[in-house]
C-alpha cells in the first residue's frame, strides 16, 4: 500500500493536484465564513481583516522557517501581489452578495484562461487530458449553477474579473516557483492588507469592528484567517511543482465543496441535476491524476525485488 502511494506521489503533477484539493477545501470553507460574516460587517472591512490575519500567520511561518519574509526587489512578485489584490477585492465583494457556489462557479473559469495563457507565456500547452477535464468541470459547473447564473449582474461581473485576474496570478506563480511559498504569501497578504486599508478610508467607509464583540463572529473571523492562509499556501505550492493548466483545472473541486456548504449550511435546495454537476466536477479532478509511467513502475518493482534478494 505504501509503495503504491509512493509511486502515486512520484508524479509532481499528482502532488500538485492533491495540494489543490486541500486548497479548494480551505478556500470553500473560507468563502462560507465570509458569506456568513457579510451580514455582520462591510465587505471591504472583512477583506482587510482576512488579509491582515493571513499576513500575520504567514509572517510567523516564514520567520520560524528562517526565511527573509519581506522581499522588495522582485518586480514580478509585486505584480503578483497587486493583481492578486484586485482579484481578492472583487471576489470578496461578490461573496457577500451571491451564494458562495455561484461565485465559485464564475471564478473557476480560471482554467480556461490559464490554459489559453500558459501555452504563450510558459510553453505549457494544454493536452487532451487537460481539455477533457476542463470540459467535464465546466459542464458540471453549469449544471450546479444553472438556476443562478446571470443573477446579480454587478457581483457576477466582479467575480468574472476575479477569475481573469486570478488566471494571471496563476501564470505569475509558475514564474515565481523558485521562491518559497511562505515568502510569496507574506508579500501578497501584506500588500493586500495595506491596499484594503487605503480603500476603506478613501471610500469613506466606517471601519466598524463592533461585530467582533460576539464570540461567534470572532471565531468565524479567525477561521477566515486560518483557512485563507492554508489555502493560499497550498495553491502556491501546487503551482510551484505542477504544470499550470492541469493544476488550475483541479481547482474545480472548490465548486463541489462550495455547493456542499450551500446545501448543508445555508440550506439552498439541491436538485438531481445539481448532484450530477457535482459528480462531474469531482470526476474532472480525478481525471487529471496520471498514473506513474509504466517503465518507472517496472523499474521500482525490480528495485524492490533486488532489495528482497539481498536482504
């Protein structure tokens, strides 16, 4: 069993997809908490608090690892942070106004934009397996959200911008794969925290934190920070070790998790066609997992046999 799992993990893309599954669960959980908190506080204040908490967590992780957490002389890192910040602000706005699976549906069109951009910028053209996964995933997305797509036009457009900007971020992350994920996340969340704070005062919003007087809200906010940080680290790690088109397509799993929260927590009605969509979404991720090359498996079996003979 262990040797099978070891062979499975011998593929960098398989490892990356598992990281994306973890990230998808974390981001869906974070989105559910944000959606619930959207009734308690302004969305931009929530965005600032989410980013600031993640900044503190990632800074601590970077320092504990002996890394230099603040990097100022990498233009590509600044571009990743500013583009990611704009995507985050747009997505937060949408999350407080639409069901979380609606937002997940729109933002998870990223694989299409990544697949189109990756061939030009990274030389990683999407193969047949990846396009099949994209088609399966997008079909599942449409089935899950067929009753909601088109509602809330402004929030929907914000989510679409979040998807486009998120695709650009994924391409940049692939270019930054030499940097430790903790450094990248620290830079991004620090930049985003400052940007959100500037926007709050520039737009004349009330920086009201009175909603945190309730223990329930305080715990949910802490959850936003923890799940957001882990999800960010997992996604960054995935794009550092796996090819961008396949890793991005694995992000469809977040839609399935989000739909689960909508049904189980927020009590949205679920239909048979929605279950079919969720199945397709999960299947699109499973389809991406490549078995190890046969030659590599044969060589490993031979190596194990030699070890038994000499043992």
